[in-house]
C-alpha cells in the first residue's frame, strides 16, 4: 500500500489527502502545527522537521515556501517521490516569475534534491473542487503528470485510479513546463472571473 506525506494544510493539500484516503493509503499531514483536522481523522499529523513517513511526498505549498521546506528536508528526500503541485504566478502583474519563464518549478526543484529523489509534476492543472468531487463537469477528473521516474509514475497512477480518478502521463519532467503553462492560464482566467475556480479545464476521454 502506498503511503503519502503531504506538506501543507491548504485546500489542495486537503483535497489530495481525500484522494489518498479513498485509495486506502496511509496519510501523513505535515504543517507548522500538528493539530488534527476533523476532515482527516485517520491521518497522522506531524510538525515541520519531523520525519516524512510517506513513499510519496507532496509539496502542497506555494513555490515561494519551497526554500523553507528544503531547509528542513532537502537531505532527507533521497529515495522518495516528490510531487510538485505549484503554479507560480505574480498576482501583482498576473505573469509568471521571470526566473521561471524558461524553466518550471519542478525542474528547479529537481536541481536542489538528492540524485535519488524522483520529482513529479502533478495536480497543478486541477482545482481542489474537482479533486474533491472527482468529476469536472460531467467527466471524471483527470490528473496530468510528468516526470522521469517510471516507478514513481506507477505509484501515483495506482493511487489515482484506486481513488476513482483518471491518470494521464504527459511525458518526461520537461513537460512540466507545458503543464505549468496550462495551470497558469487556468488561474488567470479564474482570477479574472472568466471561468470559475470550481470548474477548470478538463480532458475528455
């Protein structure tokens, strides 16, 4: 059975915890406080700096907080599958940060981790409501992901399918650049009121 550590207790972190619980995985939720949540009564709650018990480690936090998290965990992520869900956006300009325009948060994260850590880009084109409902409109919610680690992709795919979601492999980690572009556009459209945060893009079967 796959186990998963989720760093962050925001809406996306909670939605991913829901998915993992539906799949029968053991869930560890890591935050500044270990106070349990009634939404996930069976999860293990830990504070930042505690060991990560999951085979999968999800960074369910803004990209700007990554450096702080790496200060706690950089050298303890070897052998784990690290899932980056971030969508970097400067809300003062509604543009991507200049430093990432020819890269991606996932590619930059991979440079900072031990060589035996496997980075996947996933969940960034999904809005939390569609993960919780497991439908987007009338279709099953699809999670697109990218990465270079075959076993990590299999573990994530098995988890998603066990929870009743559709999993689509978008290719190597370089494809994270395109996934982030989709996520960026989706956020800009929702923030400007042209779409709804409860809907988002969907991939038809």
